[in-house]
C-alpha cells in the first residue's frame, strides 16, 4: 500500500524552504558581525576610561567580552550555529553591562540605560522569543537594582565624584549612538523582512501555479490511463463478435459463389443461422460503440432522468475485460429506478468504482472472489453499493482516499485521481460517496443519487406512430440524403414500402426539395461536401417549411457545433447503425407532429 504524491513538488518545496533558511541565516550573520564590530570599535574607549578611573576589573571584563565577541563571530562565519552565536553575544553584553552597573552606582548610573538595548539585540540576532526572554531578564535586574538599597545592599560607585559629570555625558552619548545603530539595524531588518515576504509570496504563487498545472496534467493522465484500459477491454469485446460476423459473411459469400442450382435444405438452414449470428454480433458492436460515445463525449451541464440498470449494464460491458479474470460480477438492481444526473458522468462513476474493485483483487482467482453491485431506494435517495473481496484500503489512507494523488494501488496502476474525480462529479449532481466498510477481506463504497420523480402521464394516449399505422396504410414520399452509397442502398430497401428517392449531393438534394413535395427528408449530419447542418441552414432561407420535415442521421458527434445543433433537434435524429423499426417509428412520429402542428 502506498500513497503517491508527485516527487518533484516535494523537492521543489524543500528547495524553496532551504533557500529561505539560508537567506535568513545570512542576514543574521551580517547583523551579528556588524554589532560585534561596533562594540569592538567602541570597546577600547571604555577599556581606557575604566582603566584610567582605576576600575581595572571592569576594564578587564570589557576586554574579555571583546575577545569572546571576536571568537563568536569567527565561529559563526565558519559555519557555526547563528542562533547560538547570537544568544552568546547578547548574554556577554548583558553580563558586562550588569557588572558595569554594579561598579558605578546601579540604577542611578546613566550607563544603566544600555541594558535596554539587550532585548532588541536578542530579537535581531535570534528571534522574538529570545528578545522576550532577555526583556524578562532586564526587567528582573532593574527591580533588583531598585530594591537593593532598601534591603541593605549598597551598590558601590568606583567612579570619582569629579568624573561623574563626564562619565554621565559619555554614557549618554554612547547610549545614543548604540540606540541609533539598533534603529538602523531594525530598519534594515524591516526592509529585509518586506523583501523576504515578497519573495516568499512570489514563490508561493509560482508553486501554487505549478501544483495546479501538475494536478491538471494528472487528471488528464488519469483519464488517459482509464481510457487506455477501457480501450483494451473494448477491443477484446469488439473483436470477439467481429470474428464470427466476418467469418460467417465470408462463408456465406463462398456458399453463393460455389452454389449451383437450388440450395440444399441443410445448407439453407445453416446460412440462416449464420445471418442471424452476424446480425446479433453487429448489434453487439454497435451497442459497445454507443456506450463508448456516451462515456467519452458528454455535456457536463446536461442532466436528465437516467435508468440506473441500463447504466450499470453498460459499465459491465465496458469493464468486463478487467473483471472477468479477477472476480464474478453480481448485480442486484431493480428495473425502473431512475436518478437525475448526467448520463456520461454517472457511467464514468460506475466504471471507476468497478475498475477500482477489480484492481483490488489479484488476477487468477475469479471463482473465489466477487464484486457485488446493489441498488436500493432509501429515505428519498437512491443508494448504489459496490463491494469487493479484495485487499482493502490501508488504514493510514482510509481517511484520505478521496484526496487527489492518494492511492492504494502499486506504482504504475493509477495516480490517485479516480475517486477524487468521482466525488467531485457526485457533488456537482447533489450526490455523495463514502467508504462504508474496508478490511483485508474487502471494501464497500456507497454512492447516493438524487432520484428522478416523473410527473403522471395520461396512459390512455397511444403513441402517434402506433395510431397512424393502425389507422392508415399511407405511403410516404421520402428523400434520403447521404454520401455513402451502401447506406443509401440499405435505407432504400428498408423503406421500400414507401416512395423513396435518394441523393448523395447536398446541392442537388436542395434543388429536388425546391421542386418536390416530400413528406419526410432523412439527412446525414456529417458529409464531406456539404454537411447536414449546412443543408438545413440553406433550407431555412429558401424552403423554410421543408425544415420541419427533416430527420437527421449521425454516426457520431465529434465537434461541439454538431452537438449543440442536435441538442436543438430533440426527437428528430437517429444514431447509426440504424434500427429499421426505430427509424420507422421516428418517421411516423414526425408525420403525426406535422399533422398536429
């Protein structure tokens, strides 16, 4: 069980964080070096003055602190820990200033103000937390210096009285210089922080764009992988019936070529069986192609009542090659249950769930494994459950299984987008998906849909086609427009009981419509010289009344323009391969609509 996350994203994020840390470390080293050089530069003045005043211990302490400061800076610049170096330098300064105040009168000495710089220095060199820590230390020292005389602890003042005024001025001037330096450092730090924030923000924006682009690529890759898997299964399902369709037709061709005289009864019966098998196989292929078109070419916004049993049957056929070597597929779905949604998207959901269930089961043990699909209605919702006897979901991934790029499949068998896409599709249709149960013995997913509630219809109304055919044996005048000669020949024969005319050229067909009075016009949608849409547009300008008689035929819609066109022609188009009974019904329904309208 693994969780897949694009590796380069983690590496890029780590690289960005590493760059930021290096930049921050470099800034701290610069501040530390600058402060150390400042005190090293001012230190000799204090050493000389304290030595002149006779406070040799304080002079030695300043010299010692200068030496430690130099060593600390040297250590940090050679790769030592900057934070530790900053704490050490700030602590040295705090100790020296505290000792200085103990030698010069405590809180009454102007030199006491230097202690207030210590917290600022700690915050600059290390962090705000260290600054607060030194603030607390200085606060405690101030209280102790304040209360010391009241509790009988006198702080000596080793500076001669005649030098108090001079010392006071020197301390104030040095404090002013130090405060100015600290303010300059703070201003520099603020400027640096703004630049760093802008840099971080730019890197975050860039990384977000990269992640969004990568996620889009992963979605496309997941769909491509899914389509590749389906294509392999469909190729298997299509090639099987094509084998006996082509084989039977070749045998029949041979019989006709070799036959002499009357066909023997046995051979006639065998030929009839071959023809029936070829027809059945052709319809199997047509059904698979129709299912594939439903899956691959859908309008996300279109919702309609969907018969769940038919959708599950289509998904079963499209995933049969994935399932058959792994498990037995058991389906319990009552007929007539309809949900409201998008046909292609619901088909995609069921295919994703069946494929996931199949991949959770090792191939080769189909007799001892099962994938169960159950549909039932509960509390104004339709529940679809898909259960398998596979390996289950890793407990560490169970709570994250619907997140993008999270998968329990092995490397190369999925990118972790299928369930995430499924959840998003369901949310857009008002549905949900959850893991009901998972263990090493299998997993159960439960999906909820919004049910479709149909309005009551008048059952006494028979279909127009049925009434017309029962009341009249009228012969219709039909014009068929198609660029395929064999299609024209087939339709002419199928509709031979009507007055049928055919035309393969769109311009010639328009001329014939101008001069003739056809009851119905059957027109192919996609033709090379002039499309059915262009013919329809031309008729709207020249013979507008003829446009109401047009019924379109299509072998597949592959452009958005054609899809939008057919969406506006509800009940007036039929898919190839054409079922002659369905075509006859559509024709009579159109005639009835024209008579009624």
